[in-house]
């Protein structure tokens, strides 16, 4: 079963608290072995692994990759991929992944909430049961943005959708300039509102983080400096 974000089977084994028999890892491995994929790639934060994951990475045909801050997903086609205890950076990288199947094992240090909402993976439950992640909107419970900010962000989103790598430098420069040149408009925009709007437009997670980072800097009293050709840009001017 594919998900909203990925055109291949995706599952997640969420944390289960005290789990001496490693059922979380076993369920993810068993699910992945039942999916398409000529061989397995196992991604862990470090090369130092224990238990059933240590056993798995020593099996023939299994490639072990360690990644905590960045992850290259090139070359995943034709493989099943197991991502163990991912960081935020690794979760963001999964947006561009194209394996035959993907299973994620939740760790204790990183929230999977946004990834779950975006990817809507099958949730693997103890005993072999599964549960579909319910459909939600990032804007649920969020106060709508005022129209001029919303229309501006939607224009940035449309441009970004035309590029495989998200917004180009000039779109980012427009965001910086608009925040600087229309302070009264952006003053009441919260980080939660901006993040929810960007996510609702299916922006790549790295791009959401970048745009929200601009607003965070402005709220912190910093000045954004766009490239010279865009310093006077204002949406609608």
C-alpha cells in the first residue's frame, strides 16, 4: 500500500516503551522482508548497533549506512530500506527517496508527528496488526493567515512546485524581502501558522524549515538581507 507522499509501500513501527524482545524492530524487519526489493539497505545513526539490527546488517546482501545529520537517498531504487531511529535531517531526506519499500523505526529523540501526517504510513502494531495513519491537514486547529500573506506563500509554492529541489534562491530572496518590507503584515504571523501553511502546500521539509527559519530570525530581532535585485520587493506592489 502506497502513501500520500510516496509512491511505494511505507510503514512505521512506533516506540513501545519497555520492549525486551525487540518487537518494534522485528515487526519492521518482517514487514519490509514481505515487500518488493532485491536487497536491503539499513540506515542507523551510527555504525555501532546491537541486537537484531546488528544481526540484520551482517546478513548477505544487506548494506549498512550510518547517517544522523545528512543522508543521500540516491541509488535506493530496487531496494527495501529500513531507517532506524531517524533524526530530523534524515526524516527530511526521505522526501526525495525512491526505494521499492520503506520502513521506519521510531527512536526516542525525534518527533515523527509531521512525517506521520505527511507520509501517512501503515503503522505496525504488536502482534502483527496494522493501523492506517488517519488523514489530517496541517491547518487543522490553526488560525488562517491573512489573505495577502496566504496569496504570497501560494505564489512561492507554485514556483517551488516547478523545481525538483524546491524554491530557488530568488524565491527565497522574495520571502526575505517581503518580511522586511511589509513588517506590519508579518508581525502577527506565528511560526505555527507559517509552518502549517507551507506544509499544506506540500513543500519539501527542508524548504519549510528554511522559510520558517526566516520568520524566526525576524521575530528574534534580526534583519534579513535578500540579494540586491530583490531588496525592494513587496508582494502586490
